[in-house]
């Protein structure tokens, strides 16, 4: 068995789709496909030495090419929400598709975003840090309403220390908006294990960006202290979930609560260097996942909109809160907040390079029995 195995997984719009298996030294294995640059599965040894697939997803290409909540996808050209699907750049107004079920917004690059494209395989094999696969996608000028042709490369690497590293790079020939993320849904007890509400979460964030009832940031950067959004010390996902609608309400109906978290957290020391973003632990499997990134924010989403009619890998039924996302990113609707204090830029110029690094590092502790 080689470090990386390439198999044909199917065809999409007459183009070949491959699945790559990255085999780690510990027995860990990641499956990645060039359709949507998607992480299809990640098998990690738990505290008992059993392999656990910690990523929600599907068995077949046909399921990924249909409607689904961005399982494992590389999301772009602009992750998260843009209010009203509108922004102004260099004096010109742009209008994007409204495709957000939570409100009249554009989300995750539109219905034909990066997650619905066949990426071009670039390279794969054994690298210095471990097995890797790299792929590229050219998003042409005007695609999904965005200006400029953007050349993007995504590289997945599985290290010998059970770290999954994802590198995202982009260049443009015209000033545009770029904000990429990986949209994996995680469950440290296994993709089929049910709710994640007992997972213990730490977020290295002292503030978050409150949202309105359509989940668009209000522009405020608010301290998490004394709110249900305080994850500066480990606590279960469920611990303060019922209080969200009371503390974060901008409208009588609340702001997307009390169904769960779907909020951007402002990471400490946002200086463009990789640093801790989050840590999640399961007492059941004994698995611990530590997240590091060079991005200024992370969207913590608790699978509020997953429904029990969604069937995933091996017949598993994914219901509400059966997975959580930690989407490292710039802030939601940032293109409409440029110049606001504390709001990071999402504008990419032709002379610049976008670089996004995120690492998911796994370890294990004694499990509850």
C-alpha cells in the first residue's frame, strides 16, 4: 500500500473525478476527492486503537453532486454570508445569487461555488511532512457574479503525527473578493455516532461578532465574557446553548438561536501566523482535536440545520447536531465592513497572494467506559 492511492471515483460533466487515499504511519487515512476539493473521510485511531471516521459525508460522487450542506467541501470564492448578495468594489456594484436558507443572503460562493467544481489534480505522493495531494481550480471572471479570474490551489497533507494540514492559496488578475474555508462536519465519536452536544469545546477567542435574525453580523465585536459564547474554558456544546436566543437577540425572534451556534469568533493574536483556534474533546472516544490557523476568525456551527432525512456514509442518518464545523475564515459579510475597526480585509489584489493554513491535529486520552 502506497503513501497515496489514486482511484477513479466517477465522472461529472464529462470530467474524471478521482478519490485519493492518504495513508498515515499510525494507520490513519484520509480520503480526498477532486470534486469540490472535498475531504470525504478521515480515519483516526482512538484511545483504544480503533479507527474512527470523524467526518460526516457520503459514499458516492452522485450524492456529493446533489444538494447537501457542504460536507467536507472547499468553499469559495467567498465563504460564509454576504448580506443581500451585494457588495461594492472599486466603485462598482456587484449582485450575487441569493442562496441562503437562513435569509436573503449569498452564502459560500453561490450555487455553483468551488464546492461544485471539478478541480484539476496537480500532484500527489510522499512529501517531507507526509502523504499529500494538491489540486487547482481556475474560477473565471464573472463566475457566480465575482470579478476577476482567480487561480486557487488546495493541498491536503496527512502527517505522521496524525495531523491533517490544509493549505489554500489564491491569486487573481483583477481586484476581487476571496475568503476560503474547509467546511467539514466533525464528530469525534464517529460520523455515525449521533449528537455531538457532549463534546467539550475550547475556543481561543475573547470576542465574537453578534448577528441579526438573518445571521448577518451587526458590525459589533462583543466580548464573550458573561455570555453563552464564552468557550475560553472547556465546556460542552450543550452547556449554554438554550441561552443563546436570550443573550444574542437583535430582533424579537432572536438571531438564529436557540437552535445552536452559527457564529463567528474573533481569534486572539490575529497577526497572520498560525496559532491555536480551537480544541475539542470527546470523553467517549477519547479523541482530542486541536485546530490551528493563520486566519482571524472561526465560524463555530453545530449542525443546526441537519435533518434526519439526510442519509450519509454506510447508511448513517445525520440529524440535528450530529456534527460540528470549525470554519477558519475572515469574518462573515466582511466585504461590506471594510474599514470598520477590527474587521479583517477580504479583498485580493493582483499583486497579492491569498494564503490560508489550517491544521487539525489529533491525539487521544483515556476514554470513559
